[in-house]
DNA sequence: CATTTCACCTGGTGGC
DNA sequence: TGCCACCAGGTGAAAT
């Protein structure tokens, strides 16, 4: 599911439901590649912790955790604590098919469930991931630094910094947008949609895109991502939110998965090519 | 070093 | 209905 707008939607939904709750116990599957931190260490680190807050960084969902001893006090004495006092973090990357669900402990456990966190409130947080591209990581902030996505956040980056990302790069502008070390959070849908809005062909070399075009791209990204967040992201097959609610931005797609259909602006059939190993969609007349 | 390709997985879809 | 090829919102390791 998950690009920036979907991850933002999920992080907000999970935050609303579990902020201030306490993790009583943690269960993990035995699929080893799911765990960037060994599963036993995650289980030990998580149990007893208070969830101070949940937020997005790039395509990652970050749980800020308070120490086990501080315990349930946080839940009743509002306002809920902020991230400042966090002692550890639980970091979830959804990969292609990962989902975070808040359910009752009794509800049937879906196939490919890799994590179950039993919460003091009586709810359960679950991580389900059929394709196993998702990753779970635990960080003890007393021992290591806090998590920060490597690339810049596309919603807050300024004009100069944005242009500098592409300077001297000979890869395609599409590949550059997908590179998480440059921009954190842009994936295949929003790369294609923002390039359409900016009128730029996905296969152009990044260093050949003019400064004015790059600025159009920055603004297009901002606009597309902001609108998508407002609509709860894109639900392409099945989806999303902590209760399984769907997003609606797929109705706004201009090019993504519209191969052969008429361009919304000029009626020319949308073209599909493979670029950077990904299906890439554009209008041959509107994009240059 | 920068850039490109491919393996990693399961599941859904559409053609025959 | 079954079988098969192809496609999928991501990424990091290997190859070029």
C-alpha cells in the first residue's frame, strides 16, 4: 500500500487509537527477514512500554515509547505525553503489502500475521504482511540515535534544496524521485502523478530538467501529496487504515494505471513504459 | 563511485 | 475449472 500519503494516513489512525496505551505483551512470527532487530529483543524491549505517540518519517511509521516503569499513569492523566521523553522506538516499514490493524484480541488472526501487541486497553495491534517485504525494527535510544529517514521530506523541502538534489545526476527524473536517500516517501504512484502535473517526461535525465521545471515538480509533489492525504491515500487493490477504511485518491489519478485510457487534459491515450524497473505512466502530449 | 537490474514473496487477474 | 504468465504501492544486494 504504502507511499507517503498512505503511511501518513495509517500513522495518524494508529496514533489516535493507541496513543497513551501500554504494551502488555508482544508476540512475533518466525519469519526471520521481517525483523531488522531480532524478534526476541523486540519482544523484550516492547513489553511494558507506554506508547507516547505514533508518527511518519518517510515511508516508516515510528512509535515513540516510554519506559516500562512509568506505566499506565499516562493514559488517565491527559494531555498525552509528547515525543520528548521517548526512551525507545518501534519502527514499522510496510513494504508492499504490510498492514497495521487495531483489533480486539479475539478477532480471527489473518494469514501472514507477523506481530501482535496486546494493549492494556484491551485492544490488540497487529502487523500483517503477505509478501514479507515489510520490516520491523526496535531502537533503544539510550544506546543508539533516533530514527530519521535519510532523504528530505517532500512536504517541507525548499526550492534551493530541492533543485540541489538533482544536480549532476544522470539517472532519470523518475528514478531520482523514487530514491529514498534523496526524497523520503515518494513511491511509484506519486512519482508518476507529480511528473504528469509538472508536465515532465519520466525518462528525462535528472540533470537535464531545467530549474523552472524542477520548481513546478516540487509544487506538484506538494499539491498531489497534500490532496492524497486529505483523501486518505490511494486504495488500489485492498487497503489501509487501522480499521480497514479505504482511501479515495485513486479516483483522482491522472496517469497511474490508466494505460490506454484518454488523458484527462487532452484525450491522448496514456502510455506505459518500464523505467527504473517500475511500470511508468505518462501522457506523451502533455509531458515533455 | 553512480547507475541499473534483479531477487525477494504472495496473491489477484485475465487469457486460453 | 485449471493452468500459466504477468502484474503489483518497495528496497537492498549484486552486477555493470
